[in-house]
């Protein structure tokens, strides 16, 4: 009988501690990976477009529907060699409630704009 109680206790600890821990780590890891991928791709898009173009604004609007809040230090197309700082804020629902990720990066424009 005590072996049965031990097995039930071990199963309860596994279900109550181990599984939620792995869920928390897995969900957090997936969101962090997606967040880093988004920041990298948006930075490349700003660099390729030569600034915050209409295409960049459309992507930012689409990301806003997914929980991202993105702002730029300069708007519009800028001159070659100028820097634009991009600020990212992302909220998602994790195991323990709403989680937040924040970061920023700087993009140096490498596209000469014809004008």
C-alpha cells in the first residue's frame, strides 16, 4: 500500500511541478525566438527601404495586431548614412500571466535615395 502512495505522490509532483516548468520554458522560448526573429527582419526591412517607408508602416501595423508595439526615432525616408533607432515592446500571455519583452536597436541606412 505504501508503494502505491509513493507512486501517486511522485506522479503528483511530476504533474504539479515538472510539467508546468517545461511548459513555461517552452512557451517562453518560442516567444523569445519569434521576437528576436521579428526584430532582425524589421531592421533589415528598414535598412533595405532606406527608412520608415509605407511598406515598413504596413508591417508595423500587422505586427501591432500580434501584440508588438514598435516606434522609430525618425520617420520617413532618410539620407544615406543616417541612423534610425527602433524600439520594440512585445506582450504575450505566458504560463504565469502576461509577459513582456523589450529591446531596441539601431539601423544605419545603406540605400542611396534617388531624388
